[in-house]
């Protein structure tokens, strides 16, 4: 039986790696998810029916099938219903929520195993206890931080910052590390309360870690917390000597870390600053860059239709406003109409457009936009000088020139889409309200820019009608 279980774990590990590889390409991402899910199913069923453990010198198998399958069924039903009902605009919140649940599971595993260690073990091995503590701390931080991130993305939690908060964060982190080292090396049953003190401090650190971070930086935070959950899951794999759990956790942790680094580069942020929660939050992002810059120039639907219909190349820049309006299908319809008139249409995707990594890619894939038309930031910036019309749909901070020319701006230094290099820039927004970073966008007042106000879906549908009639 052990050999069969090992094979199940091997299959699970291989499918995780294949699935992750397939996720790197939008064309194979859906199948990658299915492959990894199939491997996980095999690993779970193998564990339930084939796993055995030693107790009182005898091998025993799992017998609490009612509890196990009740949890699986309830979780599957709830997860399926929630996933089917969630809107694309709320997908970042769901990612944060699910990621937080993963962190909580890892923390609960550590708590259960610590309790088991105290009650049923004689000598406590320092290395084993250290792994339990690492899983507890990282899982707790991931859970608490993900809940705050969920609240911020859902508009339920505001940025919370106070003087000296970063110093307090560092002190709490030092206290956690010091207590964990002490418990691992000098543990006695009488000092078991320190374990729960570490748990409480980790929860507090998770809350304080994310609370001051501004909304514009949430994609980085989500990616980082995702890597935390992967590391916590890997610790669970160590605790249970479960190869597939270890492999899955390492893959999630490594992928999340690499994505975090890419997000930091895309926003010109330091990973060290992410860890101490010192960027993108506070009052600076709410006030910097807000100044009277004059009036904006509006454009009509008919003029926009003429400009786009007789252009050689049109570049569309999707943003969160497109997601809010659920306008991706109308956008794809406009794209097809323009192409029928001989216009070349492409999409410029900023790495942190929307509210989580890959948000715009997923949104456009839902409406069957061809993957090869989605240009990454560097590719798009090379093509803007030869672009006749840029249509910006709800994007704000990722096209804000303040990132290049205003040192006082909270987004200064962040690489942006150089839409100004195109001949004409048209911006669709509901109003002149600032973007997620809370700052004014100087682009809207530039000579090349015209504003097309209105709901993105309605505007695109009307624009399609105008183009069709030309």
C-alpha cells in the first residue's frame, strides 16, 4: 500500500509542476488548472484510503471518513457556489479570501500538532518544533494580512497608519523570532503558553503589516501573501512527512516570491519595504499630486468613431473601470468591427493594471480576445510611437505621467505605459475622480488627450454602433 501511496504522491507532484508550467501561457492556463486539480484529487484520495500511521506499535489507517468527506463536500459546494457567483471585479477579493483560508489552515495544523506533541510525545525535538513554529507564524501572518487585504479591496477597511508604526512592526517581528527561537531551543511543558503568545503576535503583525499599505500597491501584497501561504503549507508537508504537500507548498511559495519580485519591479518598489509595510500608504498617496491643472478637453462618440475607424493602429489600455462595467465583451466587439475596416488593434497590459496580477489578462480572455494581441508593458511602449489612437478604458495610475516627472508623487519611479507617444489619446472614465492611488492624473490635461465620459460598457456599445454606421 505504501508503494501505491508513494506513486499517488509522485503523480500529484508531477501534475503540480506541469500545471504551473501551463499556467505561464494564457492559451494553456485553463488546462493547467485541470491537470493540477486532477493530481491533487489523486493525492487526497490516496491519503484518505492508503495512508497508515504508527500507534502503540501497530499500523493504523484513517477511519473518520464521515468527518473527512463531510468537510470535502461542504467545502466543495461552498467553493463552487461562491466561484460561480463572483464577479470579475471581485476576483481579487476572492483570491485574498481563499489565500487567507490557506494560511489559517497551515496555522491550525501547527496548533493541532503542537497540542499533540505536548500530550503524546516524550522528548521534544528542537528542529521539529521549529518547523511547527515557522508554519504557525507564516500561516497566521498570511491569514491576518489576507483578511485586511480582502477588506481593503472590498472597500470595508481603510488605510490605517500611525506615527512609529513601522518601528512597532519591526519590534513585533523581532519579538516573534526571538520567542520562536527560545521555544525551539529551551522548550518545557510549563512554557507552552509562549507558543500561543507567538500565535497572537503573528496575528497582530499580519494586521499591522498590511493595514498602512495603499490600495495601489495591493497587487504586490496579494502576491507576497500568496507566497507566505505556500511556505506555510510546505511546513505542513515537513510536519507530516508528506511529499506532495511539501512539493505543492514549495511551488506556490517560489512562484509567489518570483511574482512578488516582478510586481515590485513593475511598481519600482523595494521588497524590503514591502516586508515592513512602508510603501503606498498613509496620507501621502491621498494628497500628493492633487493640484489645479486647468481644464480637460472632451470628445464626442462620433468623433471618436471617426478617429478610430480611419486609423492604421489602435491600442486599447484596459483598467479597473473596464472590469467594473463588465465591458470586456463590448470591447471585443469594437475590436472586431475596427479590424473589419482594416485597423490593427492591440491591447497594452500593465503588470499591475486592475487589483491583482493578471487581472486584465483574465478579463480579456473571458471575452475570447486573442492572446497574441495582449502586449506586455515593454512591448506596448515600443509600439506607442507608431500608434494613431490609444483608447484608455478605466486605467488611471498605470498611465499617469507623475510617475516620471513628479518626485513628490507616491507613484514616482513606477514604470508606466507611455501612451503619450501615440498621436491621439482618448480616456474613457465615469468622472474625473482620482484612481486607486488617490492622486490626480496629469495626462488628462495634456494637449493630445481627450476625455470620453460615461460607463465603459455603454460607451463601447454606442461607439461600436457609430463605427458600424461609418
